[in-house]
């Protein structure tokens, strides 16, 4: 079978992958699976050999079960070292009649891109947000309009160079040809947000094991995106410390008894530690476990609120908050998020035919990788034997 693609989300605790292809103008989902990840901390690779072995094993399993070879891979970049900044570029309209051409728009964007990223960072994505013609804000697409000076305002996303190169090396060592690496925060938001969400104003929040990423949209523009160095692992560690138990048992208790709201736990419900092989611990109520979990989640949402305050969007997003990631499966998380963010909240899902995990928030980044790639790639090429080797620097879906 030719032209099989793999979308792979390498997270701190788990790897999520979807095998797909594009045939006769239709997307075909062939296979999906998740497997444990090793060798990462807060989304960054700290042991290249461990994670490469894990990815290679996953690839072998996919190829064996589907009797095919994977030709291309689209991957997510989930490190905490992801930064967004605004940059502007101005050019003189080249045509004698003053009509703005595609070349003028491209030059203005490239001029904005010319600003240097922070030390040891790589600019991985440029998203045009608005244009001005002779000092006046024009439509989001100035093509064909008349003027002398064209200015482009762009949001540029930078990644920490060592983290980015390590991810590339991991995929290369697993014998994968990388077509594109997309920030995790944008991939997950692509899966769970509608155009209406992005127009009215919304924040997409992906709660992972080692990180929490977010993206804020308004008027169909990306305002800001970023990654917080906190996630589900921090909840597990809190439980381990507060209950004086091993982290592996703490993780099981979190999954078996965890609640995001302590007032939803029965006051007399006791955690049975004996089922985990612990016989020498004092009795602990489920409410106490929920109190520990709720405190950490409140801290995460407080950090999100701080980010919203910096861009003057705190409690000002009519589209509310859309949650995804494995962490969003915590019971009553939606209610807690609504309480803390003071916004309408929903758990993200994606309508995609033939995909069994379209309602599983843990797979939203992997799904978003597919959609983001299809947004920018000429679909006629997807049905042929060859692909363009040029990785475009912005996606049609995120253009204003």
C-alpha cells in the first residue's frame, strides 16, 4: 500500500499515533493506537535512545498489523520551550499601478520573519494576522487593493533549537521521513475548535501528562500560544507526597478514584489501599484525594488566567474554553474549569469519519496533525506517488 501517512503525538507519558491516507478525494483512517512513552520530561526528550526505541517499536507494530510501510510522518512539538511573538514587516508595492500582488504579500511576510528569534531558538511557524495599506488596516487579504506601502503583522512561533533537533533526530533514527512538525498547542486546537469558535474568541487547553498547552483565538486570528510546565504528572506526584505512597500507586489511585471537585466525593467513602498491596497506611477518604487533585488543577487554571490577563482576554472569550488531552478525562474537570476560568467550557471532540477515537480527548493532537497537514497540502499530491519536499511555514487554516 502506497502513500500511508503517520500522525504521531509523542507526549511525556504516552505516544498517540494515527495511520491514514488520502485516496480518491477521501481521507481514510487505517489504524490508531497509543503506547507508553519513555525518555521525556515536560515534553522534551532527555534520553534519545529510550524514546527512539519506543517509537521504533510502535512503528514496527503498525507496519506488522497493517502489512505496509509508512512513507511520511507528521509530528507534534510539545516541549515547554515554545514561544510566540509579534513581528511586523513593511514593503513598497512593486507594481506601477499600485495594485497589491501575491509577491508583495509574500515579501511583507518575509520581512516580518526577518526579525531574529531568541538565543538558541528556531522560528518554526509564521502566521499572518493582519495587514495595513498606507497605514490603514485593510481586509485580511489585501490582494488586488491599491496602495503604496504594505505592512504585515505576523505571529511568529519559536522553538528551543535543541528540543526541536532532538525530535527530528528521534524520528530520523526510527527511519521516518518527517514531512512537518507542528506545535502541539496548534494541532490540538485545530481538531477541537470550529471556525465560529475562533471568530468569537476562545481558548483551547490541552492537559497532558508533563505539560499544559494553550492557544487563544479571536476574529479567526491566533492571538497567543504557549506551554506551561505542569500537567497530570504533577497531580500524581502531589498524591505520592501527601499520601506517602509510591508514584506508581499514586497514578493508579488518581485514575481509579480521582475527581476534579472535592465536593463531589462521598464524605465517608474510603480508599481501599489493600487492593494496591498496602496494608500499613491510615485510612484516607476519597474526598481528601480529590482535595489534593483539585488544588493542583486550580493552580493550572490560575496560570491560564494569568496568560489571558496578559492579553486582556480574561473572562472575555464568548467561545469559552475547550479542553483536550488525556488530563481532560478527569471526572468533573469541566465543572471545575468553568468555576475557575469563569467561561463556558466543553470537552473537545472532532467529527472525522472512520476514526474510533474521534471523541477521545487524548487523541485530539494526533487528529489535529492530520487536519493541519491537509489544510496546507495540495490534496492532489496526496493521491500521487511523490510529495513536495518543501515544508510550508504557515497553514491555510490559521490564515486570517
